[in-house]
């Protein structure tokens, strides 16, 4: 079919609520969305109560529209942030930010280590840990970091407003000409907004020795034409943020696979998953959890399905309800296990 991958992955079937974020990180939250399983636990002005001394962990994976500059372009993200072991105060944090804007333009990749964080967490989180927000700073001058030209740091503002994530949680990224700091300086943006798909989790947890994180914001093209449920697959995008260690695992996965149906129609297969267990061997993460599958052909999504998969620096494999989607090789963006 005469479709480029860029054309396929930019044809979103969802709209995004555009919300502005001031450089000083003063934010206006989106209204609650009816399908969320819990109401917003933050509320207007949440950034004003964030503290560099709050014990917190943040994870997330999913997609947003890269508004306002690229309002029709998708972007995948993977996020991990936590306090270092032995943290007392002062804003120090560690982790990784991956961001991949799926558009043929300059400055569309971010792959940076996390160095600072200020956070807010609710005193009564839901069983899935919902409740809070964070401003997370990444260092563009670190060895191996990737950022738009001229950026010395980035700031990601996230909000964990519901267990369901999509339609209520928030992800925005700012590019800053000043070195990493809280508050940041010389920032432009923001880019992003309400999650189109995926989930953000901000938890009131302390760091644990021996934790491993995996993050990804990437896209890929199949070298052959594999099939899944009768759909000929061409490529896809994915975002992952998970953390495992100290006997606990939590994280989020979102993947979209584009292709052509058996009757010749363009189709997007969407998998959104909560990761609840994982094992790490070298640079490979094997994970399991629960997922929702949307075949993109009319019937409503099906939830509560078993999820299993493998994430490596070179691609992702997803098995849902016992059926495997062939391994999608990473041809764009970043994936890290550390």
C-alpha cells in the first residue's frame, strides 16, 4: 500500500485536550474524564505543592499529541524517576526520560538521565498507586544524552490523575537552554498534554537497593509482513516505563501496530498494559501483567487479558491472551534497561 510509516503513525484516531504550561511550571489541569476509574486526586495548582524533599517514584509509558507545535503528530514516551538510596532532602533524583516525536523533523528525540525531581503525592493513593504529580529534570549534557540542539536540560511535568491514565493523566516536556535546575531557566514549550494512551504512576515510595528500570519511547518497521488476527502488520510505536526490585514491580506499556486488514483497510491494533512482574537478564526484560486490546475494527476494546512480553534495546515482543504479536524491531527512538 502507498503509505509511509510516518503517514501511518501520524493518523491518530483520538483527539487531545490542549492545555498550556507556564515556564514556571504553574499548570491548569484538564477536567476529569468520565471513563476514569477514580476522580482526580490532584486539582488546580498542584505544582505549587510539589516539593524537592518528597519521597516519590514516577513511572509511565504511552503516547501524547505533540501539541501545540505539532498538533497532529504522535509522540511516544517512557519515564522513570526516583530518589536515590539514602535520600534525605534536596531534590536529587535518578532515572531516565525517553521521548520520541514521530514526525520527520529536527529535535524530536530525547534520551536523558534524570537528575532532579520535585513531587507531590496524595496521602491516600488508590490500590494502583494513583495520586500525585512531579516535575522531573533531565541532563542534556550528560555523556550519551540526546536532546534538541541548544538544549542543556529538559523538564517533564507529569500528573497521575486516575488509575486509567488515558484521557486524564498528563505529560508535558519543556526544552531549556539553562543547565539542570529547579526551577529551570530558559525553557520553551511545553510539548504534549493529556495522555492519548498509556498511564502515569506517581507513588509515595522510597528508593530500594537493587532496583532495575526499563524505559522506551520508540518506533519500528517490520522487515517482513507478519500478521496478527488477520491484519498484515507494517510497523508500530511503543512507550514503556517500568521499575522492578525489592520484591515489587510496576509499570506501564502502550503499543500500537499499524497494518492492512484482510479486506484491504488501514487498521491500528492497540495494546495498553499494566506490568505487574518482571525479570531482568542483561539488557533483556521479560514482563507480565494485564492488558486491554483494541483491534481497531469497530468492536469496543477488550480488557482483563493476560499480558506477557520482552523488551530489549533493539525491539519489543508482546503476547496478549496467549497470542503473540511478532517482534517489532526498533528503528527509531530509544530503549534502555539499567
